[in-house]
C-alpha cells in the first residue's frame, strides 16, 4: 500500500470518528462554514453538533416534512404579520384561495432557490424568514403610517432609511413579538434536526438558477404571466392612482401584490419612442415666437414659489366640520390676488413628483409617472426653470428645511441651475439657514422658511427666483393635545401655517421690491391606513378625485396682471408658465409650445383621470429635455450644454 493511500484511509477514519470534520469537496459549504479548529475548545458545542449531524439521517422523514411545510409556514406568517390578525389570514383562505395557493407556490420557489445556495435547510429558512418578515413588517408600518401599501420600487428609498424613520409610526406590539417568536422557534427546530439538500454543488446551482427563471418570467414575459395570473385569479387592474392600488391589495394581499405590481412597473417602464429624433423635435418647435424681453417695462419682480408640504383644503368635503379660521389667511391672500385649482400628480406621498412638475414645467406622466422622477434624469445640466431665471439675471435659490441627502436632492438638484441651496439637517445638527430656526411639531416651522425668503430678498442686489418645499406639515401627526387625533393635529398645524403666511405677506408689503408669490400644497396629507379620515369619508378609486385637486393662490405686492390665471383646473406643470406670463418674461419656442398645450390639454394626469389619453408630443418633449439629448430650446448656455450631450 502506498503512502498516499495510507493518508486517504487515515482521513476517512477521522471523518467517521468526527462528524464535525468538513467535506472540503463542497466549496459552497466550505465557504459558509469555517473549518473546525484542530483543538475543540467547546466540548458541549461539539456534542450538540454531533447530535445535529445524527439528526439529519435519524429523522430524515421529519426533516423532509419540515422542508415541505416551511413555504406554507413562512408565507402564512408573512401574511399574518402584515394584516396583524390570524382572523384576517383565515378570511384570505376562504375568500381568495387561489391567490393564497399562488403565494405558497411562489414562496416554495424562493425557498428552493435559497436551499440550492445554502444546502443546509435551517440556514435557507433563516435567510428566507428574515427577508419575508422584514418585507411584511415594512408593509405593516408603511400602511399604518400613510395608508399606502408597499411596492418593490419603494426599496429605492433604502438609502434614505435614516430620514424615513422620522416619518413612520413604528409600534412594536405584543402580537408582532409573538409572530417573530413563532418564526424564530421554527428556525431553531430546523437547526436542531438539521435537514439538508443532498446534491452536488453543480446540481444545487442548477436548481437555484432554474428557480430564477419563473420569477423573472412573472415580471417580464407577458406570454407567461398573463395566463398564470388569470389561472390563480389575481387582480391585474391597471392602478392609475393610490386608491385603485390599495383596492388591488385588498384582493391580492401581500405577496401576490408585490410580484404583480413589480410586473406592472416593468410593463410601464420608460421606453424612448421610435420616432424620437432631432428632426422631429425641430418640427414640434417650429412655431412663431414673440421674443420680447420687456418684463413689464423692464421690471423684473422677485418670484417666490412656495410648495407647502401636505397643505390641503379639506373644506372640499362637506361632511367635515372644519373651523372657518383654519384657512383664513390663505383665503385672504387669494382674495387680494387670485386663486385657482391645480391638479397634483400625487397623493399622500412622493412629494418629488409635484416638485418635478413645478421645477421643470413638464408632466411626470411624460416619464410614466415614476414615484421618484428625479432618479430618471440624465446626469447632466438640466433645463429646469431656474436655468431660465439665471439666464435673465436672477439670483436662483432653493430652500428645503430638511436633510440634503433625502431623495438625493443635494446631488441631483445641483444640475438644476440653483446658485444657492439651503437645507437643514436636525439629526446631523447642521443648517444652511441664516435666520433663527424654529420648530413646530417634528419639523422646521414654516415661519422660519418665510423668514429665510425675506432675508434672501433683502440681501440680494438682483431679483430673486426662489423655490421652497417646506416640511412643517409633514407627518407624523401624533403631537398635540390628543396624540391619537391625527386629523385634529393636522388642522392645528395648517392653522399655524396660516398665521405664518399672514406675517410673511405683511413683511413683503413693506419691502420696496416687486414680488410675486405662488403658493400651493404638494398633496393631501398622509394619514394612517385604518383610522384615517379618508376611510371615514368612504373614499375609493371611483370618488377620490378631490384629493388630486389642490387650491393655490397668486399674490403680489405690486400691480401684477392676474388675467393669465385660468379659471379652470390646470395641471401642476403649467404653473411655471402662468408665472412667466404674469411677469411678462421672454419666451422661446419651448415656452410658447407649453403655453399652447395649456390651452388644448389643461390637465394631463393619469392619477387624476385615467381616461385622459396619452399625448405623444408632451411625452416626447419631456423625454427629450430631461432624459435624452435636449434638442428643444434650452436656457443652458451652448458651451455648457454641448459638454453634456
């Protein structure tokens, strides 16, 4: 017998004697579990692991049962966690059994995928459980915070989790602890009995890859997902607003909802039209243009755009008894100037949709209404309205009394033409504000923002274009005389905003500079899912249109011409052109074109009305200006523009 064979026999004998000795022929297992030390320091642990290794074969049938039942178990626990009650889960079984079967089969595919990667059943179960329970808990807190359900695209905000914690109502209940304890107990049982997948690494990788295919097909392949969704009776209604989306959740529940909305998001992805070209854009822009540069006889007024966080007029609902003084000074400003109704592209969240439309004068529908349109933009100088004002000699300022990193504002908005950006980060203890910072509720008082605006006007030797997105009225609304009276606390804050607005406009009257103010709320507020006033009002996908109608006003401390303000509903993205008309700003072909659209397509929002047809010209102009080559007229100097195209 050779020396080599003697060594092999010795290794085999050692493996037989010590079940902890690893088989290094399995590279995946070797990577996951470090080699056993030469000297065993923890004999009890060694004995326990020896017992587990014996359990793998001794209780093989029970282990097979554990691995078969696990997908049913974790799917059920995820559904129970997000719905809070066992009774809701049993109701799901009785009312939507085919959807639940779809969930279990999908969960089984995920489990086999993890099992192929990790081999050891308890590790696969632990990873799978962590992911499903984390998603389920996030859904629980998200709906409990703002009445909207979790979709996979929300995961884009994971980088802003620090900011999100200040918004959310996070309540650890005994029920939630119990559900997690049950899951942990199941995983511990699996760890003790130690089920394993008996397959070579190549077979396991093949199995994992095979699991990826049906999941990918469910998202990207209509020929596959349409018959599957139909067979299991999933609701595939195209959700054009948050209420229809929530109604879809009621039918599909948690897991099926996540995967089906991922399918919907992929099918609605932005695709550049085939006829997009410089020649086509030139053809669209071939219109007569009045190139005057008078600015009402040469006077360039300050332009202040205030997008007030969650400011909304609930008097639109006659059922609610709203204190007449709550909106008193908003009404007074509208009476001194002129008010109207703007159609916002969002409800309860996604402020950046409204902000995009006001900053660019373009519809988010042209980008297929993404939750975060600023993430879709090309990484270059962008032709936002601030670029126009800068080219006309204005000082351009952006003010947001919150973290500069939230929604990546500091990085992305740096391309928008703002010469100065002012943020405030309470958590970091830093601020760009040059006036004393006061708080009301959780966030910076609106009056602080108003004081900063006055400061910017007084300390600039040029006319000022300033856009601010405030924060005072953002949720949570649990601070007040009654922490549980969300709506009452919200109205208290709106009343406080009105008091600040009165003082702000009074200060502008004392400033000897012509100043135009546009004030509008970005959307109706986020309110808790089950107990919100929206549920009390019985709002649904069929009657929720008032929540997309935002009252606004224009006000000036000089004799401004408000005849340009329409008497009918108008989309948010047209507001910048109304402002340009009021101040008699110069026009180019793009501005003239958008003024034309304002007459022919005054409302362009699928959130507000899904029956409004797509407008190819509006869509392709939007894509051209912020995604593609910007062939349309640009306020950006040619030398800067050419370096980015």
